[in-house]
């Protein structure tokens, strides 16, 4: 069975937008629909999860999509984007980008090793 290829950048951004929208009700139920570390960590984990299935080049788009929902609905409520200054906003974007990029690169690094192991295993079974 072959593994499907990784998501292209545009599809990764679309998936992130949908997942970020789906995360909002969960945060609301937990009472964390406010600027806390829990909401920030939830969006960072979301970026990592989408990054795991995406190409490394998609990391900035994943981060931007997550930042839009975090900024608009968690930090400033009611979908209004706000600007808290360059340092906090750059920090959030950097965190989201790093989370997506880290998992994307780790998955990309493991893929050739898995392919080599699968080829070796399949070759072994064919020879036997």
C-alpha cells in the first residue's frame, strides 16, 4: 500500500483554516476562548498536526491561517483582527511556523528511511 503524497501549500492552508475554525468551539467549551497559554498551545499543536502531513514550504501558510483565527477570535474576539505590536504578533507567527515546520521536516526525514526499510523488507520476503 502506498502512502499518499504530502499536502501542497494551498491545501495545507485550507485544512488549517477549517481545523482552526473547528478548534474554536472546543476552546469555548473549556472556557479558554481568551488569550491564555492554553489557547496558544492548542493552535501550536494544530499547526504541528497539519505540518506533519504537509510539505515544509507550507509552514508559513499554516502559521498565517492559524494566526488569523487565534488573533481574531481568541485574542480580540468577534473576528476582529488586532495588532498588539510587532514583538507579540511576530512571536505568535514564529511559534506557529516553527511547530508546522518542525513536524513537516521530521516527517520528511523519516520518509526515506521508511521507504528503505520497506524495500529491504519486501526484498527479503521475495527472496525467501
